[in-house]
C-alpha cells in the first residue's frame, strides 16, 4: 500500500507542468497550469546593490516576468501579499556533491603494485586522471539532500564528482525535485581538479608532489595527443576538450592554493580554487594568485580545555585557528579577494546561517556575504544569466523571509525554485513571541514568555511575587493551535498541560483548556503584555571581538613581524673564516644589507649595531646537504622506480617547526631531498631557513638544480613493499639507470630533431638536464660495489655524478671517487641499522677527506640537523681531522658540493650574511648557537627565544580563557587532541591521498 | 712520559697490541690483573660529583685499593703509569639498552630483544647477550665499559642484567644477573593528528584501562603466589616476580606523561615497590611528587626532538638538568645499541644546558649503578670497587676531546681495538701505499 501511495505522489509531481513542453508521457490527463504568481508589497533585494521597497515580483512558470515598484499585476496572477516580508534571490552553492553517490575509497596500503589503470576502456594510464567523468551522466535528484539545502535557502548548486586528480566536468542544477531532466541549469560548468587521487587503485602517485607532477604531465600529454596518430585515448581527448571552460581546483589549505595556482600559471590557466578557510594565514600570497575562491564556513569547534594536562596537547596553531577561522571571510573581503561561500564541509547544512552570522560578527559585510552566496558563485559557474539575482528573464529562484536575511531571528518562509513553491516555515503564522499574563483555573496568575524562531518556539513560565518558581515549558504549534506543557514542581506538583488557540491577533490573546496534574480540567487565558526582552537584546550589534594577531608561520615561534636584515658588527670573537685567513682571534665580522661587509680586526661599526662577542666563536651558517624537513604530503614518490618528474620545489612547507629548531642549531641552508625509495627519485630543492617567510621565499635563489638518486636496500625495497616493483636486486638497479639514460639520450636527440612534435616527458626532461650538466646528482649509496657500478654507468652513458650522499663505504672506494671528482656527504657515525651499513665506520669522513674528496657530514634527520656542528666534532674524535677542516664538513664543503660556495659557506666580504655566533668552540659539545643570521636577519636569538616562549604562553592562556567562555555559553566543543609532529627521513613512505580522505571523513 | 722502567714496558705492551691490527675476531678479552698498578698525576673524576686533581689511583686484583690526591706513586711491587694532564673516569654504564641482543636493526634474524606476549616476567636478557657482537668494542673505545642489556616489548618485558663489555661469554660478562624487571605502563597511543585515528578516543581509553586492570591482577596474583610456601602448580611468570616483591630485583617502569608516571608510581607503591621510572618525558611537571617518593629517573637522550610542536626547542637538552638540579636521582640513557658510544656526549650536552659537569658524569656512572643496584662495586672510583675505569687524554664528555687511551675492566687492561679502527687502518694503509 505504501508503495502505491508513493507512486501516486511521484506521478502527480511529474504531471504538474508550467505550460511547458515535455518529451515524457503522462499516465492520465495532463495537468498543465499557468503558474502565474505576483508577490506584492515586498522589500525585494534584487541583488547586493539594489533593494526595492514596496515592490512587486511577477513570476510565470519557471521565469521571472518582472520586478519593480508600482508594477500593475496583470489578470490571471495569483496574488500573494508579502507586506513586511523580504524577497531575496535563492542562494547558489558553487561546490557540492549533491545528487552524486559518494566516492568510496577502499582502504588500502600505500603500495599495492597496481602500476597502470585497471579501468576497462580506452582511457589514460592512470585512474586518477578521469576527465571523461561528466556529472551530467551520473547525476540524479536527491530529494532529501535537496530539502536540506533548500531549507538553508539554496536554490541551485554546482555538482562536482569529487574523485581523482582530473575529475571531469561539473554541472549546475536547481534544487527542484522531480525529473532529472528538468533541473539542469548548465550541463558543463567547469573542469575540475584536485591533488587527491581518490578511488584510483594505482600506486602512482603516492605523494603530493607526485599528484602535481602527474597533473603537469597530463597537460603536456593532452597537448601532444592532438598531434599524434598512434594512440586513441579518451581521457586525453576529454582533457584537451575541456580547457576552455572555467577550471575549478579543490585544495586543502592556503599552501595548496599557491601550489595549484602555480600549475595554473604554468599552463595559462586561472583556476577557481575551493579551499578550506585558512587563507587569513597568508592573505597576501593568496591574493597574489588572482584566483577567485570558494570558501567553506565549517569553523573549528572550541577545544575542551578544562583539564590542563589534556589542554597541553593543543598547539598554538590549533588554538589560534579556532579563534581566527570565523574572521577569514572578512580578511578576504578586506584584501579584495573575490570569493564565494559554500555550505560544503558543514556537519549540518543548517549550521550555515549561524556560521555566516558569525563571519559577519567577525567583520564580513552583509553586502559581501550576499554577493558571495548569490552573484559571485553564479558568475564563477557561468550561470549569472539564470540565477543569483532577481531580474526579468531569470529563473524564478527566490526566498521569502521575515526580515533581512542576515538578522539573527530572520525566518525563511519559502524557497521558490524554478517557480515551484517550497514551504520552509509557514508564512501566515502569527508571531506570538512576547510576555503574557497567564491565568489558569485552579493555579492562579503566572507569566508566560514565548521566544525562539518561527514566530515562537520556546516558552518559559514564572510565578512572580509568590515563590518565584520558574519552569521551562514545551511549546508546540499547529497553525493557530498552541499547546504548552510545564511543571511548577509545587502548587501544584506535576505537569500542567494547556491546549488552546489564538483568539485575537492584536493584542495577542490565547485561550483554551488546562489539565492539571490531578486530572481536573479548567480554562486558561494568556494575554499579551509586552515584547520579550531577550529578543531585543540579541539584535544589538556585538562589540568588536578581541582577537590575537596573525603570526608567521601561523603557530609556535611565529612572529607578527619577521626579523629584518640589520647592520651588525660582531666584535672580538674567535672567527672561523673557512678562508685562507683560517681562524682569527679577537676579530670582527661586519654584516650589512644582508651581506658580509668585512671580516678582520678592529672594524669600524659605522651605523651598525655592535654585538660584543668576546669569548664567543663566529662561523658561517651550517649547510645540511641531506635534509627532509619543510616538505608537505610525502617525501618519497616511490611508486615507480623512476620519478625524476617530481619536484620538492612544489611542496616546500614554510610552517615546519623544524626550520626554527634547526636555526637554533646554527643551520642556515638545507638541501631538501626526495627520499630513497627508488633508484631515480625526485628533483631536490635548496632552501634557506628564513623562518616565517612564504614557501617560495625560502628557496635559495639562483642555485643549481639537483636530483636524488639512490642505491641499495631501499630501492630494492628489501625492508618494505610488496616485492613486485622492479628492481629487487643491485643487478636490476644498474639496468634501471642504463635504461633510463639510454631513453633519455634518445629523447634528447628526438627533441633536437623534431622539436615540439615529440611528446614532452617531464621525467626524461630531468634526465636530459643531467646529460647536459644542467642538473646534478646526489646519490644515496652505501656499499662499494653499487657505488662503483654507478660510476661505471655514468662513464658509459656520459653523465656525471656530483655527490654520493650517505656513502658509508666511501672509504673503500675513495680513490675512484677522487679520480671522478665526486664529492661525499656522509653520516658522522651511523652504522648497524641495516645490513648495508654493517661496515660503515666513523672514520669514513676522515679517509675521504684525506684522499682529497670534498667531504661533508649531513643529517637526513630532523634531530641530528640540530647539532651538525657537533657531528663535525666527531671528525676530530674519529681520525684527528684538524678542527678548521672538520668544521668545513658542515659549512664550506657542502656549499662546494651544492655549487653555492660563491654565496655561502665561509666568512668573506661579499658573501651572504649567514652567520652564527656560538657560545663556545662550535665543534664542542658545550657549544650553543646564540644567534643565527640568515641574510643578515637574526632568525634565531637565544635571548629572544625566551621571550617568544613567554608570549606564546600568554597567548595560549588567553585563548584557553576564551574557549572556556565559549563552552560555558553553550557552543559545541571537541576533544583536545594534539597534533603529533610529522617527520620525514629517506625511508618515509606514506599515502597522501588516502590520508586526505581519512582526515576528511574524520570530521 | 716520565716513567720508570716497568711503566715503560707496560705502555709498550699496550701500544703494541693496538698496533697489531687484529681482526675483530681476535680482539680477545684481557687477562686477569696480575700486578698492582698505580696511575699517577691524573685528574680523577670520581663519579660521585667530586674531582681529585693530580690524583693517584692504586688498584690490584681487579679492585681499587686507594684513591689519593698525593700525586706520589706508591713504592713496592707496583706498576706505575704516569697520566699527568690526563683524566680518569669510571667506566660509563649504558642503561636500558638492547646492546648484545641485536646486531643489525633491519635484519630480523639478529633481533633478540622483544619476545611475543604481554606478560613476560620470565624472560631474561642475559642468556641472549652476545659477547661476540662487533658493537661493544666500538663502545669501549669511547669509555662505555658496562651496560644493562634489557628486553623490550609487551607490558612486562622481562629481566635485564648488568654486564661488563670485555668477556668470553655471558657468564663472564655478568656483573649482576636479573638486576631489574622492566615493564611499560599501559598508555593510550598518541594521535598523529593527520588521518583518522584507528579507534575512537573512548575505545582507546577503555583498552588502556583494561590493560591496567589486567596488570593489577597480574601483580596481585604474583604477590599472593610469592607468599605461598609451595604452590601446587609452578607458574614460571610468577616465580620470576618473586625477587621483585622482595626487593632483590628492581622494577623499571616506562612512563612518559605526568598522569602515567603518577599512576605507575602509585601502582608500584601499592605492592611495596619503589620503582625506577624510564622515559619520563613529563617528569619535570611533577618534580615534588617524584621527590616525595624518592623516584630514580632514567631519562631519554637529550639529542631528541621536543615531544610537541610548541615545546621549547631546547627542552630535550635541558630536561635532565632540570630534574637533577631539583635533587632527583637521574640516569641518562640512549635508545639503541650502537648509539651507546655517544653516551658520554649526552652527559656533555646536559652539562652545556645547565647541570654541573661532575653531576652530569654521575648520570652515566654512579647514578646508573645505584639504579641497577650495582653501586657497591661499580659506578665510581672509590676504594673497594671494581677497577673499571679509563684514561682519556681530554674531557671525555666532549667529542672534541674524548680520547680513550687506556681502559680497565675489573683491573684488566682491555684491548681498545675495534672493527672500525681495523677497517680504518686497512683502507688508510691502502691509500698510503698508493701515494
């Protein structure tokens, strides 16, 4: 029986037509109606710039016929008097998954050894590139979700299939229900992208940089596809075909806005970017992208901080983000960034209004808010001609509300979609909010207070003067019928139930029957006395909320204002020049405009600040040849044995606290390397530790590009993986290099001959750069056989090895390295952690140095990098390397092997002012870095650090107080879970996309 | 060197042995001390916080006979060694290490330190301690002469023993068998903050509580068992717990957070035990409690990253100093086995960040011996104790000056050669010959 009823309803829905034609047959008689409605006497908000008072809106069928003041209503229109009401365009959400099944990601490990697409059909090789997906082919109306969105005021949405890196084409639909055919506004709104591979079963890419490389390569492949005849490839054809519509990129976090935008700029695209609402943390960089944004309103909840031992787990970043997220929209508006607001990401769509109001309390203007939920999303999707404002000819999507949309107690009565009426709250319900004199037979005089939404939804009872008993009451309304249920606890004890109706509207009067706890019945009367006070109080504008500053980076040890290069004279120190002058006693170093101006005795200060460094040691900043800090989304793209196309440059993370920690150990320059999961890894990035600057500003300008190679157990996957990826022996490792360089040479030749007609291959581009001596190899290596092998491969294929890194058996083969001019960057004393280091010895550095190899000690470890000076001290312990030479192991020598010894690595006039003041001989365990200058700016200062810690404590204490207040005022909270530091080393493997998915589902 | 003839001969013998370049397999444990030896002129770092300048150390039959500030060598049938300008330190003690229980971390066949199961009180490290490991010789060269090989894993991991690092077999090596029972306080694993936690916080808390309940039952039943004259059925796990309740064996409990530390201490106290707490990251937050309970702490290496993003970046450096300066008995440790050769420099780091140098030395000598219950015979250079010490040309807590020239274990002049020195020599000789 139920089924039958449902079917009847459906048929009925489908059968009401607004004088439109249809291809669908009707089971029964047609029910075609004129659908003409006139809304009169309303305040009509046409768009964010134009509001008409006492105006009329004429709607015919799905379309707005006219909007204006003093319009005559033609005959045949149903007139709806909207006096005192407001009419707004229905909202537009530019980013939803409405009407699509949720992509289900099968939980799986990072490595399944699924190397190419398992999807049937002539598609591309990687399942994460799925531009062939068209929402129009898979969309279906979802009545329940549509109802949710309509209740929040939305009338149309963009529908995105959120699966894959290239996700295909989205479509805009209205939130009308009924047949799928009738709701489309635009079948192709945008081509969509992300960095998450989604449901793809392929191993590649495992990392963020891999996702970036794959997308970049896809652009080139699509360009090439049009010029070739060898291959039929639906994915590439579709990718190329959808380049001229808006391009929409979903990312998480501001850093990924910058990353996405950079790819866009590379290929002449300006993406619209859906982000996660933390743009205030780097507003200038976000603005500079020129991208229009789609921003969510899912603000973090306050944390439970009542238990101090739990609250200790929270980071400053988490706490400040809680405070500042609601001010994000205001910050974007102030910066002049064009943005739409989306309901995407909200736990409940109904939180939309509370959060948008919170954003307004935090400085967002109502005008901008309205634009961001109507006109801007409509224009981003290219549907401004249809929705987003109330103008003749547009789709009849509009809201009728009791008041200004943004007022706290505003009620949305109706949401009309395509000329179809959806009632959210009954429009003709009398507002019964107020204070009443309540008289109940047998109980006596009470006061009744009715407040809440929808013209009254909450009730409270109080007996004044007698015993001041107070009770909250359950209130239910059905049209003019009102029932109220409460307990006074005494006189009488038990529940009193009232059931009555509105007998007069002005002044309000409720009358009806009362049932007392003992079952006796009587009458009650409630006569309106005055407006309920609280309602008025809520309308008062809130005072500007006190808020902490944005700091850079946005977290612990961040600064409001970054350290600047200053002119400094460091006086009377022991100065380790690393130049032919050697170690100078009682000498001075003058820093000016970010450079070393002079090194010597009795220098004149001029306008420089003088630091008395008597008893202290001054050196060049430490350079770490092998580091994995300051990266995002994985440091290994190890799904394939060659990943020369990936670039650490794409994933620099300026917010990594290890930058600050290492400054505290005197490090000024770090070479951020790809991991060692495959023979040919990714391109590395040299950075300076300019703590607080944006990712691009960390990069060491003008430095030569390097690439990570690796040999041995890691690339054979001896200790992890499925064992299915080639190679699994050192023999196979050799052939991986032989094959890649052979192909690289052929590719280079082909390009020289055929130019642009050759498929651009980013992986082989890097190999060609190596062959042309434009990119340099640093190769992770352990045992002598494999080192010898790579030297032979390089000789036979005509490329050079710049550096062997780790190189723990370098001492066994130092003569060969020396003969080939290869540098060695090793650990001071690590061994025994795997089989290939069974004969690693701490004398390795000494022997290589003595043979004449440029020798360095590196970290590969965020902790060890904090005391590389003392690691250098171990060259004295193990082998009596002269102190001056030992210290070069972590300064000048790595500078040489990175080709930056012209700028850094020693104290010499004209070089960068990357300088450390040490409390003691820097090779000593007793030495502390007291000040670390990068480009003349003191990014580390041990005295200032103490102040920073104090400021941080104060700021956290303030935020904790604020969270406690927030909780006591009834706002939701979440458990105080800290964020454990994430560290990478050579062997770190992870699954970027899977983790993204998980973190999303955790919310 | 101003020495008499005997000293000269003796030194010659020593240097000859180090020059001969034995293969690792030929680095034999030294012979028993035959003659009384006097070392003169050295700065003696006693290990208990004091220093004797220009001191003389007299030892015979493996024991220390006299420690004096005279500077004068005793007469008689004594071999005299002039160590003028040099430093004498008690042998460093590597606490809670898997030394000798593993050779290569990534090779499963060499991993002998973590047994299956949660309640492994019957597991004993001493029987797996490998005196032929290549690692101990590399530690001796930096002054580490004793260690506490310790089982890991589970909730109760088993018993450690204290060994000296120059032995033919584990029986020779043992200074004290089954010195301490080791356990880890059940704790809720920390959420990584990225990705989804495998189970909810509530489930995790329940699991932790359930583990604590099981642990409590285990201890209660083991204690009752210990009081039985003759149990009907022998329970090897409970048998192994007996010395823990009598105090013959110490109890080391791993705990990091302040809550876990307090819970662990109170737990042990209920069974009449004063535990040693290992790990102890947040001990600095509950110093009063720890002092009131007379708790010894085995803290982690200072060369570690702060636990939390927001922590003082130098907190791990400062931690031991804060605790020791507050009057707690602090032992420094390092995670791992080959890493133990850096133990002296951990004490150096602690010195740089606030602890008196001699007190820092105590954290890897006398304090460690006290924690393991071997302070009657080891841990300091005092009369009656084992003559287990070394001579360094410079400050042994600093890698820049650590230069171990002679080392004695129970009076035996040990061979300071090791695999690394041999490989160094092998290849240095190759390049020298080719020049």
